[in-house]
């Protein structure tokens, strides 16, 4: 169920230039699933809208939620300045999350690019033991700062790609996919739009299922404002036009259903 | 403590409503707010057929507010009558349906359909959406055009009609008088103020539509001024909105001449905003010994 | 790194100016800012005779900005020429004198006197002050009236004239075209947006004048939109202003089509604002590899 | 000289309901005179203008400035929430201050009403020993909460007035003035407009000098915006109309010069 709640920051550190890792003590940790997100409210009177940040990891026992986000504007800059012990206002839990059941007994490939890497972590954790063989994880980075790589490696076989070639395969996750000629029955992915388009194209060609986690500017985060929509192949049941709400019907969509 | 207000013969249990387009058709926010406590729910704009709206990005944040260029995406009157209206009728609140169109005929078709429907208390006519090319705003920026569409809709509508005015005009009083002269039962204002944001590092417009409608606390002083000017130009009731975040903001609009108020963009910043506004009004009345909220309407000292 | 821009044949060392009415005649802020570093100083409005202005309270704070209803208090052209102009001429910056009046004749008289003066680089004609009853705004809200006064002042003025436009209009592009057609050498916008604030506990207007002109970061998106629309409607240069607080804000106006920018209300929030805006523009150029600030003018991707 | 500077809050406490007493460590303490004021900047992005607050007391050795202010709106509410150790942005020193030389060898009466009491304290300190006999101080309050009374009593003979009659003379400072039939050659006063009008009238009738510290809504605080003016008898040398700037020519004026 969606609600406003106040969490307490447990820890905060910069794990790569401009990439911040925040653990928050919040009851939302118990219901938060891989691929879902929370709206985080800045305190400044000049920035009123909640910032959508996806679940990176949850510790259900401790009731702790991990958010790994990029410092991109006034809001995230403010979050980055928050210290352990401070309170933070949250809206959530939001979105549909990744369909775990689609991985049952299948060969699974997880692909994350840039700030799309964090949601892959909780997904890899949740899939552990449910898939056919070990999960393969492709993580794409700008440079050698492979944030979350160690965490990911714990839950699957990690293949890195870096744009500058400093670590792993030079190029993006698609290059790494080819380099390691990995095979899969289903792909789960999150990352920049060009990467998602490439994955969608690859999956269509290979005739395999792919689930994409999409991003878009949001206002309400709960499906009321219709700010964050994606063009869909079929008429969407809510809008009755070819537009699904990323915050509500998404952020995770079957690649075949969306036109990106 | 009396909080009832009456608009065009329709009595609201309190003056707090929702601003069209910020509250869907009530369903989404019913998880946060007991709709039974609201004076009225104003729906997202409904057209004669489904509208796809504008390309994304559709929203952008600005200092103390936001810009939107949704483009009135909506599922159309059929779905509204089958799905949204029955949902709203389950609650003890007034239902005001916002009507949009590209041509006068579009508006008339929706008004006719709603006239046959049960449980629609009033129609709010959106002639001021800055984000759709045809229709809409064109009707809302010239007094003659506003007079024409208002009188034609009034002849068709079975329920009282509220004309929603655009702030993007030289003389809001002139627009208010035109709508009143054409038979409008009430006015609501302000709709959003046209704004623009540019991403200076990408050198691109923040919105695919280039311009968008600005809302939020940043625009409140402009809204209060226009509500005051409109309320003093006409005899019909005025519904005030524009950046209302709390009870004190709402009281400011009432004192300026509004009979009721709508909470818009602040629902996004605080899903409980509508109820907090209501509680804030009641707290103000308590503190200042106001027995009946109607004492506040237009009560600013001249 | 080149920061020079040229307006009507007058070259400014950089595009940062002061907004009329927020910087006096430079004297007060010269304690905080080296005026030699500014592209131009735009003076407070000067009339043919001293003006007493409006009763107090004249200013009120609003969310992300302020309202003012000073009413163009000024000591008149004689004192300006004897005291303020000689002070400004001591600095290596352009001097732009804002001219106000109640009748066309008032404006013409001031323009004539300034035409005989040494060291006045341009005149900015204030036809958009929302806070004086006669004249001013009346000329700035109808294209015909704007065309008339612009052409008459142009015939009299010896210096290039900048027409300062009001945002309180339905169609800013139409106003911009009227001023250009009448011979304006440049445009500056936006002047303040008319707003209102009510003290809900006193039930009184925050300003003695009831309404006031709104300025500050809260209005920036409206200003950027109007500057974009005006710059695309005319060929003459446009000077952009409205809530500029830092270099990034200034760059946004330049990308929207402004040739120069003015810092207004933010001088009150930060007396060093003008220089910080200049440093911010230079930092942006550095970071983005912009050699000449003129590359930025209207460079938003269409 | 006027400038922007950052002070550090040394202490803060509420000395009467809604009345706050803040000591700030700032170099301004060395130049700040009785009757002058500082502009204090709120941090909130929604409140941009400096709040004019008059000097209550200075400790020039310690470099500490005392501000006693009423919680009246968003800005002062924010100040009231500030704690010792926090930084606070200041504009100053502003205004002309009280003309001390006018007290030399004269019988002096100081009158403060409500939040107009604080500036009287530094004035009383600065006048100590310069006047004919002991300074008489009239302080008017709403109720028995006589904030700063003890401090004032150290520098002169204090007579209190309270609207509810709970302490001292029932009524305002004018009532107390009459009750104690105090005499003076010169009056210095700060308080609400009705009180200032009464003092102006009394001084005119008694044929004595009176200096009034005026208040008005301000924007810039440095004389540029012309927001805070007072009607003057003579044409003001700066404005060349009958308007003087309270922030610059004032806030202290000879009662005969202003029309209030």
C-alpha cells in the first residue's frame, strides 16, 4: 500500500564520483521488491516534488532500505548532503517491480547500465536459487569505477563493460554480451534508453523474453498526473490510449509491450 | 462551526476541492485521502473521445512549483461514465467533471452525455489549457470567443457550468464578465501560467512541448490577485486556486473573494494536502472565532 | 573568453546589467559591487519632475520572491542630471536611464533632457509599471498604444531606446512586434507580474496599493517563456530578466534568445548577485567550452 | 561600512512567549551602535529578503551582538529554531542610530514599547554617565512578562507599564509617564506607531526634543529599493520629495521632522 512515511538515514557514502549509497531505516524495507521505487522528498522549499529512486537492496530483518542514486540536480544534491541520523520523507512503495516468476527454472541474464545498475542488485538476490543455473549479470559503466560490482558478484556471475575500456569489455553491455556469447531464456534490464532499445532489439531477434525498467520525469508518482507515460503497443487498459503510466503500470514492462 | 458553501445551488460540505488534472478521477489519491471529507472532487479533463496527450517529457520542476504539458490525455467520456463516475459516486462528496475539447462541438457532446448521467453535480469547462494546440486556450483568451462557447455550452448543459479561466490574459476582469454575461454559473481560476524551462547543459527544452503550464506556491500571488479582480467584476461565485498548500493559503483566497478553493500541484508534494488545507481552515476559524466559513468570503478590508 | 555583447550599436563588456528600480542609481550597491565590472547599470525610473510614489507598506515578501508597489518614487530629471549621472559616469560601465511618465509629453520631456546629456548610452522606456494609476502600464498593455508612444519617443530620443514590456498581457509576441514596428532599438522583459498578498490575521492587503509587482526566482519560468516568444517575434535584441539569481539562470535566458540579462530582486537577497551572475556565466562558458558568449544567444535546440 | 558577513550563534533562548534572545559572534559587534540594525537572512529558499532586526546590546570586547526579536513570520520562526553553533548570514551594520550627543548633560527619558524595548538597552548603556542625573526608562509591555527589565534597570531608573496592569502602571508608557510625572529635556523612543505618535505629540506640547526609531517593511535595507519610507516635513535631500528612507536616513528621526 502506498503511503507517506518518515525514514531515518542509517548511513550515507559516495561510492563513485557523484554516485551515493544511502541506507535508510524504514518499514518500507519489508514490502519493497526488486524494481520498485520510492519517492524521496527534498526539504528545500524550492524543490517540492518527490524524487523517484529505485530499490537497490533491502534488509527485511533490519527494516533497512538501500538507495544508490546519482547526484543530478538540486534534490539529489540535497540528499547527498544528508548525514546518518537525519530523517527523510518517503512516498512508497511505488511501481510494479520485476516479475520474478518469469525466471523460474529459466536461464536468466540481468543487464544494468550506469545508474540502472542498482536495481539489478536486489533482483539478483531475489532470484538466487530460482533460476536454471547461475544468473549472469552484465553491468555497464562509464569508467573503472565499478560501483556495486562486489555486491553483484555475490549473487551471480558478473561481466563488466566500461566505455573507456579500463575494466572488463570495452564498450557497453551489448558488447560484453557478444564478447562472452552469453545465452539466456529471459533478460531483466535497467539503464539508459539507448541501451534499453538495444536490449529490446536483441531479445526480439533472439526470440527471448525481456523486461525493461523504464525511467521518466515524474510529478505525483502515484498515477494521478499522467506525467510519466510510455508509448505502448496495445491500448493501455487505464488510459484507453497507447500510453501506460511508468509509475503505476511500470516501471517494469515486457519489452514487446512498449514502443521506445 | 459551519463550513458549508453553496455554488450555483449546489451545497458543498466544505470549500475544499481538488484542481482538475492533479487528482485523476479520485482513485489514486483515495489511498491517502478519505474522499468523503472533501467538498468536491474535480476530475481530470474529459473529452468526447480518448486523447493521447503530448510526448514526454511532460513535467518539469521549477522553483517553488512545476511545469506540465500533459496535453489533456484522457480515456474519453465512455470510459469516464463506465469506470470513473461509478467509483466517485461511492463517496459522499460533490462530483464536478472537467470538460475539454478541440471544437465547440466536442464540448457540447461531452456536456450532453454528462447531462444524461446520474451523480454529476457540476461541469467545469476547461477553456484555458495552455498545452493543446487546437481549441482549449483559444476559447479562453478572447472575451468574444469565451462568451460564444460559454453561451452555447450553457444552452446544452443540464448541470451548472463553471468556466475555468486562463491567467494568460491582459484583463481577467473582462474575461470574467464575458463568462458571466454568457450565462456561466460560476468561475474557477487560475489555470496554469504558461512557462518554460531550458536545460542549459543539454541546451534543450525541459518539456517536449517547449512550454508548459506553471503551478505551485510560486504562482499564488498572481492567483490571489486575479481571484480578487474576478470576484469584484462579477456576481457569480468564484472558485480560487493557484499554489494553495495549507489552510492559511486557502483563507487568503477566501478573503480575496473566493467561495471555494482547489488544491492542485501541492497534492504531488503532499498527498494529504487537501485534508491538511481543510484542517488548516478549521484551525483558523477556531483561532479567529469564525462561526461560519462564509463570513470569510471577500472579507478583506478595502 | 569573449563576453562582449552589442545592443543597438552599443557594446557592453559583458551581458550582465541591473534591473531598473532594484539598483537605485548605482550608489547604494557600489559599496558591495565594483560597478566597473558590470555590462551596464540601468537606473531607477526618472520622470520630468520628482515623484513621491505610493504610501507604505510598499513591499511584501512572497514565496520565492516579493511584491513591490513603490510607485516610481524618483527625484526627477534635474536631480538625476546633477547628482546621479555624474556619479555613474565615474565608472567604466554603460549607463542606461529608465524613463517613466504619466503622459506621452512627460516621457518626451525626459527623453529630450537626456538627449542633451553626456554619458547616457541608452534609454529604457518604462511603459509597464503596474503600480502607477495614470500612464505607465496603460501604454504597455495595448499594441496600438505601445506603437504610438514608441514611435513618438523614437522621434525625440537621441540615444537608442529600449522598450520595457509588461508580462501582464495575453500575447507578448504581439507587443514585441508593435514596439519593433514603431522603431524600438531593443526590448527588455519582463517587468513585474501583478500580484496580491493578504494578511489573513489582519484581513488587510499586505501593500497599501493592494496589488504590487511580483519579482524573484518564482517568476523565472514565465520570464524565460516570454523572452523566448519575444525574441522569436522580432529581429531587434532582447534583454531578459525575471528572477535571475545565478549564472545558470542567466545562461537559460541567453539560450532562450536574450542578448543580455538584468539582475533585479535578487540584489536584495544578495548584494553581490550581479557579480556572481557574471562569474557564473564565465564558469559555464569555461566548463562547456564556449569561446564567445554570443554563441549562447538563442542557442536552445529547436 | 555595509557588508555581508557570516556570524555564529553563541546562544539563543525564549525570554517571553514569542520573544527570542540571540547572541551572535560577529565583527559587526564592534561597529554596531544603539538604534542601528542588521539584516538577517533566512536560509529557506522561500524567504529571500533580509529581516531587519535592531541592535539590542553589543559586547565589543567579545565581538558579540545581541538581537532580541519577536517571532512574527516564516523568517523569524526560522531564526527562533536556530541553535548555538549554527552560522547566520548578516547584512550590516545598517541605519543611523540614536544621536547620543543630544543627551550630553541633559535630563534624558528613554521610552520603549513591546518589541521596541530591545534597542533601548544598548542606548541606555551608551548614555551612562553622559546625562544630567540618572536616565529614566519607561518600558511598556503587553503583560507581566517584562523581558529585558533587569538589564535595563542596571543602566537607569526603570518604570514599567503593562496593558493588563499585572506589573507597574496599568496602560501604556504615556500613562506611566503621567503617573510618575517624569521630566526630561530629551526623549529617545522606539515602539509601535500609536506610541510614537503619542510621544511626538507629548514632546511637541512640552517643547522638548524627541527622537523616534521607526519601523517599516523593507526589501533591500540599503536605500536602493525605496520600499521603507516615512513622510517628512521638509523635502528629503535624497528623494527630493517628502519621503526619507527609514533604512538609510533613519531608522531614528527627530520627531519634528517626520509626519506619522
